[in-house]
C-alpha cells in the first residue's frame, strides 16, 4: 500500500508540475517560439512591423532627441497596427564622420554616452506602455553605425576604409577580417555584457526581464564578406548567441541575417547559423532595387519580376525553416518611390504593390504550419521632414533612411496614405490569424 501511494503521489506532483509549466508557457509576458511559431500573450503572433533604427536617439534629451515626436510616432504606429519595431541599440565610434549615425552611443570601447542610454530606456518604457515590442540589434557589418570597422580599429587593425571615401570593394575586403579577429570579438562581447546587464532607469526593470524587448539580435546584416571567412563567421555567431543566452534566458535571440545573400550565396551556411540551438527564429532581408531586380527608371514595369524573385527567395528559406522548425521574419525590405524620387508626397504605386505582395505572404498556410510569421518594412519616416534629400546632415530630422542614403528613398512617411492603407489592411488580415 505504501509503495502504491508513493507512486500515486509522484504522479499527482508530475501532473501539477506539467499544468503549471503549461500555464507559464501560455501566460508568459515574453514573445516565445513554440512548435516553430511565435506566441504572444498565449496566442499565435503574426505581424507587420517596421524598422525604427533611430528610436533610442529620438528618446534621448540631447542632440537629436525629441521625446514629443517619439511618443507621437509610437501612438501613430500603434493606431495602424504596427507593434513590432526593429531598433539600433546605438552607434559606435567618433562623431563628425560623414555618412555615420550621430550621436554616438559607444565613443570608445567601454566608454558610453549616457544620454543615448537614457534614450533607449525611455523608448522601451514608452513601447511597454503601448504593448509594443522591440527587436534590438547590437552590431552592424556596415559603416553607418560603426560596428565591424569600429571593433577592428580598436583591436589594432588600423584605420578602416569607408565606402564613401574608398569604395565598397575596399570596405568589404577590410571587413572580411572581422570574422577571424578574436580581439574585435572580445570588445564586442564586453559591449553585449554591458547592454544586457543594464536596468531601465525609468521603470526599474532589468533589460533581461523586460517584456518590451522581443529579441536580442547579434547585428544588422552580419556578413563574412568572403567565402574563406565563412567558417570563422559561423563560429563567431555561435559564440555570440551562446553569450547572449547565458546572460538572458527570457528573450528570443536572432541573427539579423539577410539570408543566403549575406552568406556569400551559401544556403548551407545560412541553415547552419540559423539551426544553432541558441537562435530562436530565422531572418532574411530583401532589396529588389539594390539586387538588380528592379531598375530606377522602370520600377513599376519591373514589379512582376521583383515579386517573382521575391517569392523564390522567401520559399527557398522557408524550405529550410520547415526543416529546422523555426519561424521566418523578413525584417528588412524596401522599394523606391515611383520615378526614383525622394520628395514627400511623391507617388508610391510601385512600393504599394510590392508591400501588398510581401504582406500577403505572411501567415500564408498558417493552418498547415506555414513558417512565414512576420515582416518589418524599411523603414519608418513618420512625421519627419527631410531637409537634405541626397544625404542626412547633423540637425536634420531622422528618417527611415540612415545617414549614407538619400532621405526619403525607402522611408514611409505619415503622409504616404496609400502605403498606410496597404499596411492597415494587412494588419487586419493578420489579426484574424490570432483569433
């Protein structure tokens, strides 16, 4: 009798424990991945989000800060159903560098601009109030926020070339050295430890415990920049994701990859880095104009080709996602304004058509286990009024286009009514997937 009673008691304990675990999964305040799909507030999560890289700067009270505009932007995005923002934690390096984001967060390794940190705290507080979530990326392979080049210089590799001065071939060749530079990696890891170890000064909530953060992302479009560097590149991403996981068990981890395009066209590499046990979901980026699928003088005429190539690119990555059982987010994509114009109010027929097509693929075949779960268009310009169309200058409003790009090229502004209607209609469609 005693033995049977003990077995019964153990069974009851296990059942209660299982029920508690199930309840925790369905009521977690964090976005989670369960059975290859996003879950938020206990429901499936499909979304149309945007890139809002300058959010932390806008949330500051120093140069570039504008909290009134920030809250206005957040309220507007929330009102049309955008609740997922991809945000740069901060830029690195010296100030006064043409084509680089200002103000800088990390002036030198371990030396931080507290004004921007306060801006990030404020942004997360305001997003939390609105039940919005942030994907925060920590590094950048490109020059516009420092990233690779910053860490290489401080690891002793000497002054690094910049595309606006030396051209992209020279820049990319230099950046290919990052994958094998352990000193540069260690400097980056110190930065990761610092950011993930912070507590929000306004809410008193540790970053690792903040539901306003959906995901830590290793970088913006991390690349190897050469086939020879791919093994070291894969090793670095694995180390970085393991470090993030050790510091924060609550949040999702993602890479920020462009997909095979950012892996030297090696789909096997993309599968390996995405299948890593510490990576929770997959990313791709897609740029029809930049990739030669649509020409500046025939953007509307080239739309069918852009759609066809887009579908093929997404499907090839979705095949891998089905294999590794992880959701896919296309977190960067854009399409220039008609006639390759930049001015506010310029027609966006081509962009609207491309956006509508991409949005329609999100959640497709959800009932049959479809893995395409979300997208973040690039990028949010909101209420900005650009002053210098060809390139951002200090004192200008921030737009979705970073400092090295034409202001208005890929930004969606509050006056782009036709594009906003496309967004709202797709948000309404996706909301039905969560019912």
